[in-house]
């Protein structure tokens, strides 16, 4: 731990959130700004978010799509954020290269003129049928990175986040009326630390248990 930046060293995923704390507009803005500046494959920025607060309609709809066991603690978070990403783009063949006959082949991507590139969907020139399958994985990876950025910013603000992927994804899409091309992936509970002794016994046990990690040596493949 000694070498970790404090922003990472003090981060953890609590269950006990302060049921009176609010997420201010400035805090919400800083969190989303941090997510916005995350790196992404091809700078596609596929992440999309829906922010609900404890007592607003969006917050209630998000909460209803969490497992009952998690609603017990997540209902106290100041905000619930749906972290979503754009769906896989349809597989398209790369545009034909515009090399004149007899000249050396021109890379299809390089041959696309700048204006057409700006106007086209971001992935249109990148995704071929052969690798379209991997696009969804890239987008989920990018989204995770954006949420990691958000988590660090939250720590800097004295906020805590607890991510959940074991949620009703179809229910979230329906209840929040999300566009068809958006795939909800996780819910991020955000708030201030609460009193762990106010938790039900099983959650208090989880909350106060030791946090464990593999040794770095066990992570190294070579
Ligand atoms: C992508 C992702 C999904 C997670 N899903 C759940 C979940 O469905 N339920 C839950 O209680 N915690 C969930 N967590 C929290 C993890 O259990 C937690 O991060 C892990 O146990 C390590 O604990 P720490 O964050 O306190 O270091 C999730 C975390 C991540 C990053």
C-alpha cells in the first residue's frame, strides 16, 4: 500500500452510505467530467450515463432494478448512476481504397477524406465483419475505464462508489426508456460513508471483513 497514491489507497466499495447526504450538482459535474476524459479505443467515447438521486424518479427506477439484497443498502446512496455503453456497431466493410489504377495500394483508412470521416459514425471505417464481435468488448472495457476515472474523482471529493453489475439490465433499459443503441452495463452507487452498525447483520459482516487481493507475483504471467 505504501507506494499507492492516497486516492487509490483509500478507495473501497462500502455498503454503509449516509442516508442524509446529497450529491451536489458540482460534485455530479466533476464525476461526469472525470469519466468524460477517460481514454477509449479510437476515442469513440462509447460511455453513456443516467443519473438518479435518492429521492427522484430516476433514482427510484434505477433502485427497483437492483436485486432486493442490494436495495437494502443501495437505497441509502445519495445517487445511483447507470453506466451504459453504445451497442456494437453494425459490421460494415471498409470503404474501397481510392488509389488510381497502377499506383501503390492505399490503406483504406488513410484514403477516407477528412470531411467524410467527421460526418460518419465513429466506427464506420474501423469495424470489419471479421472483428465486429470484439467491438462490444472494447466498449465495455472503455466504459469500465471511464467508471474507474469517476471513482478516483469521487475519492478526491470524499465520496465513495460501489459498482454493481448483477442488476436487471433489460429492466433498466425499459424503465429509463433508454435508446435502443444503449446497453446498460452497471449501476454505480455514489455517496458519503454511513454508519456500518446501521446495516443488517449480514451486511455488517461483509462491511467489516478483511479486503483481500492476489499477490502481484500471482498476477504476473511472465
Ligand atoms: C465491474 C464491477 C462489478 C461489481 N458488481 C458487484 C455486484 O454486483 N454486487 C456487489 O455487491 N458488488 C459488486 N462489485 C464490487 C466488488 O465486489 C468490489 O469492488 C470487490 O469486492 C473489491 O472490493 P473493494 O472495491 O472494496 O476493493 C462490483 C465491482 C466491479 C468493479
